[in-house]
C-alpha cells in the first residue's frame, strides 16, 4: 500500500512539472502592452530587408516592407502566446502551438487562422515614428 502511495505521489509530481514546463513555454500573460504609445527614433527603424525592431513594453515588432512601415502585435492570433522573430526563416513563430507568420503578419502555418494584428503607426517630424499600441486592427483588412 505504501508503494502505491509513493507511485501516485511521483505521478502527480511529474504531471505538475510537465504542466509547469508547458506553461512556461507558452509565455502568455493577460496584460496588454504596458504603454499606449511608443516612439521609435529614426536610427531604430530597421531597413526593408533587416530584422524587425522589437519593443517589449509596446509588445510589437516594427519593420519596413518597402511600401509601408508596419507594427505587428507580438501575440499569436491562435491562443495569444508571445511570438518571436526567427531570422533564419525570415518569419515570426509561436512557441506554444507552432503557428508561423510572414513579415507582414500573414499566416504561413497553423493552427492560427488569422493574421497578426497591426498597430497604428504615425510618422513624426524628423523621421521618428509613433506606434499607437492601443489602436489595433485585424491584419486581414
């Protein structure tokens, strides 16, 4: 009887550790960006072929696709996990369930079905940008 109790305890401990590991990998939290606006100076704006600028406090990635400057919300549209930029693949990836997005936020691999949300970008005098993190729209139109 003691062995069953030990086994049950070990199974529960192993299951709890697995859940903690999954939760840590998912990197989700319930908060929106920490600020309503983020100013991006001209020297921080990446070139069209470069890796995007990442703002942790604004929770967005910013890059110039040659036609416009985009600010993409750094949350997967599947389950809201924080996405990351993968330079070797030239795409955004979600560590939780494997969704992949191209440079303009369009889905290139599921389970996400909707593109990344876009934030409003305002050009300021002198070449700086102001990203309005509280103004988000669907990337699909």
